[in-house]
């Protein structure tokens, strides 16, 4: 079948994609991989754009936009739009002006967009448009840490890394075309070596940007040690969120980002080489992030423990026992500790005349077991379910009709049993409509800056946070505290509150 309309569960917009039969052979593996956040370093863009673009003006059609402007719109759609906070935007604008004045090219202009996403990320377009998520801002603990991130992204623009990487990517494409014959093992080896060379070059760019960025931050009067501190926080955050216990660095082999411990060592060496210590600007920074939205914005759907609620779409469901959920731009993903089970939920809009059973058999999932298709209900909605196999995974698929939309639940397990199947079915059956009161009362979690009182301990402060699990560990990561650090009376710390 052709592409169908797919509603992004995580974000306001929609996208279109086709699910082909072979895709679901890898579905559980992909879900597990996506549920494990990669190390959140710089996400530099390989540019094929001209250098004349900028932020799009309102009311311009897609055809009138430059490639850079279209990319800007794509970024906004992928990251929940722009996050508006006048005080925070003013602080960052002042920070960028300070960094630009100390850079190698003070005549260049940059524009920073804060993205409304809990992801820990920052990146740059070659046009000088810089992007930083509110998730990364909330993880930082002072102005020098955020300044180091912005200076790093500015460094990519200054060093023209996008253009250099584009040239390298073009060489990879040429090598690929030359080795189009799959029987040509020599050509295949050449492609593999070229890709590794490109990946290594990209890692070298990251190290170079770290060095340039630390220099810019130091010359502008910021503490150059902000860079190793924020990189360390990113590494601890990634480790905290790792659902399977796997080393997050293993995901970075062909990534453009070096493993965080390597970058910390490099950034620390760069910071130690600077002749000045600089300021951390902690008080001003904490005042600016007081009230910052933490985690998902309820408008886009949010996770509370094993529950997922989407006030805008008006539904909720509960994952099986032991699952950790993550709301992404494309789907709600989940995995169980140990990585032997996974789930994915997204929403599609198939042709109105197509029945649920016909849709299930339309070719977007393969290896459906003969005789397993069953018409049923889930949460009072019409539903069809089936079992499927894709070695080494077994799948329980449930499609649920709500008006014109179809909710696609796909559960995966490496072992099949009546107990596992029952847990999967119960999870799909937990889907329900939210009441108007529930939808209206859904409010985001926010950061609040509080003063440590005499007698306050890490455990006491963490216990005040509106987080369900691992409160102490999350408090330490959020406040840049090691396993042995303790806040002192009079210190300012971040709490997550309702």
C-alpha cells in the first residue's frame, strides 16, 4: 500500500511515511535502540545548503523558502517548536554577544533558537543559526556551562565544518557509486574504510570545535572549565537514562560525536591551558532557568512512570510492569529492564473505507501467524490484534480505531509465554479517553530554584521532587553533584516540581 497519514504522537505536526514489510523484522531492535538515548553532544548538520539562508519570515510558502529556511522549519517540527521565555532568551542573547566579541570573527551574526524539547542537544546551521534544547539548558548549572555549548556550536560555523563534511560525504557517495556491484568485495571494503575515515574526521572536528569553543569562552570571561563540566553532566545523564545497562559509548562507533569520556579529557586539557579562570555566572543563570519546563510539554503528551497521557489527543495508556517509556517525535517507545521486551505506539490515518482487519493485513507488518488475527475491543474501542514472528522476536500487534485514527501498538518479546502475552494485551486494553478535567489539569513539570536550609540533605531535597523513580540520582545529575558531593546551607539548587 502507499503512504498513509501518520500523526506524530510526540509533537503538534504530522508526517508521512510508509511501513514496509521488512521494517518490522527489526522493529523491536529499533525500539530498544531508540529508547536508549545516545550521548548528547553536538549534533552538527552536514550541510548541502547555500550560505544565504536564515530564519524564515512568516507567511512564506514552502516554495519561497531557501533550503536553510526549510531546514529551520523541519528542526522546529522535530523538536516541538520554539520555546518562548523572554528572560531566558535575553540572557542567551547577551551571552552570544559576549562570545561573538571574543571570537575570531566578531563581524559574524548568530541567532539562537531555544527548542521546546527535553532532549539534551545543541547544533548549528552554517548560516549561523544555533539551536539548543531546553533540556540541555536545564541540565547546565551555570552560565559558563551553557556558554561553552554555544561557543562550541559557533566554532563549527567558524571552522566551516559543515562544508568540509559535505565534501567528505560527496567522496563517500562517489566511492559507493564506484562499488555498486555487490559482488565487488574490494569496492565494499573501500566504502567501509571511507566511512570510517569520514567518521574519524567528524570526531576530529568535534575535538577541534571543543578547543576553539573553550578558547572563545575563556577570552569572553567565562570559566573555561564549564565545557568539561557540562560534558560530564551529559555523560551522567545518558548513563542514568540507559534502560538496558549497556555502555552508551557503544552507540557512538560511527557517530560524529566522540565518546563523552574522551571529550571530557580533551576539554579539560583545553581548559587547563587557558591563562585565566573566568566567571561561572551561576546566580544569573539559575534565576533565568527558574520555572523552566522540565521533561515533556503536556501539549505534546507526557510520561508519568509507566503511564503515557496526551491531553491534546485526549487519551492515555499504561505500559506493562517494569517498562520505561520515552516520548519521541515519531512514537512512544518503551523497553523493559534487561532489553528483552519493547513496545512502540504511533497513530496513523488509513483510508476511511479500509477495515481494521484489512489494515492489519495491508503489508506494513510481515510474518503474521496464520489464524492469529482476532477482532476484539480495547478500552471500549474497536480493535484487531494478531501475533507475528521475526527471529528472535515475537510480536503482539494491536490496532485500535478511534474515529478516523488508528492507534498502532506493537509489543515485542524475545520469549513467548501466556503471561507475557497477557501483559501485552492488558497494556493495550488500558487505553482510555481522558476526561476534560484531566486534560485541562495536565501541567508540565518545572524547575524551581530553592535555597538549601540547615539540615537539608540530598535525600531530603530529592524527596521534594515530583519525580517517580531514582530521585536521589536524578537530583545529583540535575545539580552537577557527584556521588559524594553534598549541598551546603545557603546554596541554590534545582528541584523538579509540579
